[in-house]
C-alpha cells in the first residue's frame, strides 16, 4: 500500500500524532514521511515546530475541506483576519493564528491544537432560550436537529459559518457569515427610541415565545430577545421579560427582574465594581429588564468576551466555586490580586442576596482576563419551579472563615443596601417586599456577629 495512504488511514484511526510517534508507528524514515506529506497536501494539517511538530487528518464540514477563516470585529466595527480554523479527525480543530491571540493558551493550544472549538469561540455556540429559537427557525434549512443540545461539532461549525454573524463576543467564523455582517453594516440598522418600546417590546416578547425572530444567540434560559436602542449613543441590549398571565409565579418572575436591576445598581454604586447597566419597564402586563451588552460598542463595534465556564474547562479542567477559580487563575499569574478580590466580592454578594445560580456561565472576562461587568445577579433562590406553587425558601447564607471576613463584610454591607432597596421598591409585590425586609434584617444581624 502506498505510504501516503497508510499515513492518512493512520491519522484518521489514531488521531493527532506527534512526528516522532507517527514515525515509530509507521516504521518509516523521516524523508519517506515528508514525501508522503507532500503527496497528501490539503488532507493533512501540520502544526508545531521541530520536536513539537504534529500531524492530523483534515476533516471536511458538509463536504467542504477548505479551512474556515476566522475574523474579529474591533470596537470601531472594522473586520480583521484572526486566522484559519481547520477541523481535524475525529474532532477538534487546528488554528493558524494571523496575529497574537488575546486569550491565554497552554502549550498545545499555542501550537494551534484544540480539543474542540478554540475555547474563546465556544460561547458563540447557539444555546439557551435564544439558541432554541434560532434552531427552531432554521434547523430545516440548515439540516440540523431542532435541539441545539444534540448538535455535533460539525453542526455547530456549519451553522456558525452560515448564520453566526451576531454571536456573543467579537468573532465571526466563515466568509459567508462575515458578508452578512458587512451587508447589515452597509444597509444600516434602526436603533429604537424610548417612544417606540412600549408598543414594540410586548410584540417582541410574543415573537420570542412563539419562536419568532429573537435576534442573536446570547446564552441563558430566561425568556429574552435582543434589541438596538438609541440612548445617549447607539446601544445594543438584551431584554428579559416576565409572563403576562398575572399568576403568582409570573409575579415572582417580575419581582426577580426588578431585583436583578437593583442588584446591578448596588454592585456599581455600593461595591463600586463594574456592572452591566440596566433599566426596568413595565407595560403590556409584563416587566422588562433591559441590560446593555458590554461586548457591543456603538452601531457595529464589538469586543471579545469569554465566560469562565470555557476558561475553566480549557485551562483548569473545572474547579469549584468562583473563588476557587480566582485562586487558580491568580496562582497561574493570569489575573491580578485585585481581580481575584473582585471575583470574591461578586461571589459573597451573590450568596448574600440569595443568588443560588452562580454557575460558571455567569462570570465572564474580557481580553487580557479583565473581569467583565457583573450580570445575571439576582436572588434565584426564590425563583418559582415550573408547574409548582410558590414554596417558602429559607435564606441562610454561610458565615465567612477568617480569611474571607474582610470581603464578606464588604459584600454584606452592600447586600443590606440591596435588600432595603427591594423592600422599598413599589414595582415589587408586597409579598416579596416583605421577604426582602426579613432578609435585610437577617444580613444585618449576621454583620453584627462579624464586626464584634
């Protein structure tokens, strides 16, 4: 059998191979291997130098074997080449970077090898409420499953290369998707004024719930849509909304949306940390929480963002809490002591406002591992369960160990401000204002035990 064919079958069977291991497995000389690689031009991907050289068989996506160009959009809205992405057998990708990559890489990643999508691109995968809407709309056309959770890596790459022009962050994969972005840029976009939203937002909510056009695929499970708004400057927002049936469950969701706004406000003005700007509107029997996107700038500008979920999985194989992650990143010299302290404050504050849903997708970073503004911070302990009557929840935040006390006290003082604000806000139901009053008293009592 021809050596080039043996090489290709070996790489498809045994997957990526360092050059030394491949030579041993094949039992051929290095010149013979080099001749085979020349014959296999276009079918084998090579990355690394000298002893780090490795090979993998290129994998086609829907019959297309050409590399997928990766672009990024800067804050002024200009497109730049970031590199070429080449899928390899049996899964994973090889990247050829056009310039320095703005995210930390281990040795294999620095050579261009990734076990799946390069991790800063993984947040682009359609997911959550908006991802399901996207799949429902376009699954038949794109020939993918309507359930995004069942999409293969090939499905994700195919969808992103066709429709992934408005995903979270600033990357666009594939020329076809980039051309859609450039076409929109050329045509211009309408940015909605304050006077338009009272009529439009209830219609957008109904569209979203009926799997209508729901905008880009930002992650998350809360019902939402995206919109362009004309504030002082053109602003991109994510809009969460409550139900409209007047039930106790929907009233609770409304209460929690107001609480999220109050939590973000408290993080900004009391903890003095960065938080996404937000506003509350109530009309059409719904409550709408409008949150500014920190990965969008002006009409078309963008910046990178990466959730801790992806960083954690790629670089640390999954740590525990946010504070555990902060410690791991600090020890690896990825972040400063100040950033680590801010993450600890976020976590303590979340626990003290009954946020029981601080998963790794709700903490994010900007390029350079600058901590992104806080978002999705609300008392999820009190969220209603689907199909179940509201049940009473016990709020019992843990006290700090000595090394945590200073940050815990600072967070607790801010939590008291939050609970008092919730207790006095007439947009919140009387029942939840009463809960907030009790929680404010409880946190104040805990504070006394730590100050004495």
